[in-house]
């Protein structure tokens, strides 16, 4: 059924998809405008998407199964999220954060203060794995010091936010890094290596810009004594750094993230009890409810963490993951994904991911949801999983904090006391996606300027079974012996292709054209074979091909070259499978063959 609006025709299913997605976007906008929790919008989305599934004739039982299957895919990330909540509290009570910050502050001088703000926040965020926790600790300190030295808070705030997101992006205990690795089914440590590699030049440019800002800023006043402030509540003992060392050491050995988190959590809890004189009950309360500082001076920086601090993020991931099960079963996003895929072919997969991220960040007001929505819309566009992961890291993770009404921006700025205008000078968050996009464009144009091999110029959507002239080089003709329709999901298995190669190659090299045969072998896509012949005559090649196919079908001996000495994979041979392939191809060749590709 078609429905007509203005000059555009829409199918009824298209109208349902548009209405469903519009209702979800409307719910998100209402939450942004009225400052409601995004969980309300996600709840509305779950109801709307479930209703859409019902209109597609799915039963309530199958819809619940979709939801359960979607949530099940996020099991590992949900466990890690809860462990991170426990870890952030344990680092507070053990004095780890206090020790790192008070020690790092000794490296600050007024002339390089802006640069050090970026570096120190990046370092602390890398260790803690959270931009929120970093901005509430190191960020607060940097903003306080900036005010005491009379520095521009907009510049310092931008450097703070850049650093906090730099570490949040590539930390082995970062919720965003863990989320991306789970969504893309990639190894987090491989992703981190790629993150360092792709961020090297943007980081260097960022540092240069912040050095210039530092040396051109007016500075007055002195650097405050942070050690005295933290010493009033914590024993700044060197042992307090052990939980951070555990994180770094185990990550270098690529230990599974949950075990890294557990080891650091245990060490921090022990140090909290042994070094900071925390009671066991007090420690357990802090792990669940979060740490509470004893002095008002430190409460703004040190309060927080704990299991409850991750409940909101856990709920967001849980509900958003439920969407993926519904989307996969109903195909709700298929048409939109196809449009994004077309954009990806024109603007590179990274460019399409970046544009998609900008849109999802504007409506989601949340980094976690922006990552999940962008992945769901761009999934499959980039075939290489590791590239898909780094595309998300270099877009969704750093672009969502540039949206003023997103909590990814609002929380760090508010908790640190930085003005909203600081977003304009969070230069790393701009440079990284722009540099990555320029790099992707350069590589794409370089690849497009390379000479394409002949088979890549053929429209495989028009190909059917048959025999075609692929190319002619002097007196050598390459024949495309297409035994199966490309991209139909019906491919030869390796045993079939391998056995046909043994049989046909032997027969053709014993035929009347044996002296002119150069090569016979399977295509990598497993939909056919190539035959290269000198001084070829199309009619003669077709006749000989049919005869050899008939000979293979009638053959009842051993597969040629079936011993260990003769073949590198001699167990992967099956004559009956080869005969079946030859029967279907011989039947296809009974129709008229033009030897020309369709265009």
C-alpha cells in the first residue's frame, strides 16, 4: 500500500517507521527541554518500539525474547560498569586520588599551567577511566588554581575538558572504551593501541595550542598548596598509588578488564583499611553508596563513586541494548542504515559515522546513548570491526561532550566550575574527529586513484551463472566461469571449490587445448572460477568446458592429487560435492552464452 504526501510517495511501512522514530526523538527532546532524566525517554522508546514490533505481527512472547536477547548482549559491559562504580569509591577512600593529584600538582608552573591542566586531567582520567570523576577532582583543582592565579577560566576549562575526555576515551577502565569494545566485538587493548595511534598528531597539536595560550595569558597570584589541603584528611603515603599501578601493570599484560578492575578494587580497599584507617563497615558503605569526605573543603572534589553512581549508566545501557534486539528482529532501522551506508560510500565510513554522531548527540543528550545509537545506525557500514571501533571512539566519544545540553558536557563543566564557553576551547575534541576525517578522505582518494582490477569494475548485482570474458591481455583471455549468483548467500564451501579445482585443472590440462592453458582456479568470493587460455576461441572453450564438466560428473575414481605429498590440504576434498557443483554449472551453460557482462 502506498500513501501520497506532497510530491513524495511513502509505503505504509515507511510511515510507521517515521512515526515510531519521531515519537522516540520527541520523548528525548522533551527530556532535554524540561531537564528530565533521559531514562524516561528510553522507557517511552521501549514501549514505542515494542508497539512497532506488535504491528509487524510479532507476539508479546517474541517481543520479550527480542528485549532479553538485546540485554543479554550487554552482560559483560554491565558487570564492568558496576565494578567501575565500586572502584571509583575505593580509590577515593584509599587516598589514591588524593595522592596522585597532590603529587602531580607539584609539576605545575604558571607559564605552562594551561598545558599542564590538559596533561594532568588526561593522566588522571586515564587512570580513573571517567571524565566525570576527573572533572570533579583534578578539574576542580585546576579551576581553583586558575582563579587564584587570575587566569582566563574559559581557556583553562577548555583544557580541563579536553584532558578529561582524552583519558576517558582510551583508558582500559573507561566505560566508553568498554562499551565500544563490547558493541563492536573487538579487543579493548587493540582498540587502545589504535586510539593512541590515531590521537598522536591531534594530541601534539592540542599541546602546542595550549602552550601558546599559556605563554600569552596574564598570570597573577601563586599556586596554592594542595598537599596541605589533602593531608588534613588523608595519609598521603606512597602505598596509596598501588591501585593505579595495578591498573597499568595488568593492562600491559592484557588481562581481562573485569579482573583488572577486581585486582585494583581489592588493593584499594586493603589500603583504605590499613593506611587510611577506614573501618570494614565504613569501607563497604562507601563501596555501595559512595565516598563522603569529612571536610567541606574536600567534599566537592572527593564525594562520589560507589555502586549507586553507576546505576543510571547501567540502566541506560540495559534499555538501549534491549532496542538492538527489537531493531534486529523488525528491521526498523534498515532503511535509515541504508541511507547512512550510501553516505558512507560518498563521504567515507568515518565521515558518515561523524555526521550520524552529531545527530545522535544532539538528541540523546548523553554520551553512552550517543555511542549506542550511532553504532546501531552505522553497524555493518565499516566491514573491519577494529576500524568501526576506532570510528566510534574518534566521533561519538568526543563529539557528544561538545553539545552544551548533553550531560557529557554539563556535568564536567558544572562540577569543576568551568564556564559553558569553555566548550569552544576544548580543542582536542574538535581536532581529533576533524583530523581523522581528513585522514580518511586522503586514504579514500588515494585508493580511488589506484587502478582498479577489471573484476572490480563489473556490476556483480547483474551477474548470473554463466561464462564470461573477464579480460584479454594480448593473446591471453581470462574467462569468468561463474557457477553461482554473487551476493545471494549461496556460496561454495572450500571443499567443493578445492575439489573442482583439482578435477577441472587436471582434465583441462589433458584436453586438446592443454598447451594453451595457463591457469585454472577458484575465486576468493567462492562464486566461480577463472580460466586463463592463450589463443582462445569462445565457442571452443564453451564446448570443452561442457565436456570436462560431463567427464567429472561421470568420473568414479579417486580425486586427482589427493595425497599428502601432492596437496597442501589433502583432507579437504570431496568428489561428490564437486560433481554436484559441476551438474548445476553444466545446467546453467545449456542456456545461450554471450560471453559478455551485463551493464
